[in-house]
C-alpha cells in the first residue's frame, strides 16, 4: 500500500510520487499521513516536511515555507508558498 504524495509551489510541481508516509509541519503540530488517512485540510507552518519510503526510512527532507495540506481519497497534496530540499 502506498500514499500518493504531491508537492506544489506557485512556480511548479516539485514532487509527485507514491510513498509510505509523509510528516507535515502543521500549525497545530506535526502530523503524519499514511494511505487511508481521514480527509482533512490543514494550514502548514514553515518547517521540515519528511518523506518516508518505509516505516523508518526517510528519503527526503524538504523545507517548506507555509501553505496548505489536503488529504483526500486520492492522497496528500501540499501547496507550499516555497520549498527546497534539505541536504
């Protein structure tokens, strides 16, 4: 089972892939999204978004500058004001 994850900024789509889990920096605290997560809309704060390919395998760390996250039956879409890979 995999989660469809899309990350978009005003300039372009940065990622569109199937992943195990994504941890999102929400304004109310960080939250993890797995496939089958309940639908939600959340405001995100500036912070680090983590992408996992397995239960304990982080494959990407992405610094996001605010925006919104939407979880629905298609997966997770993050609309970030700005984003960049963290080395």
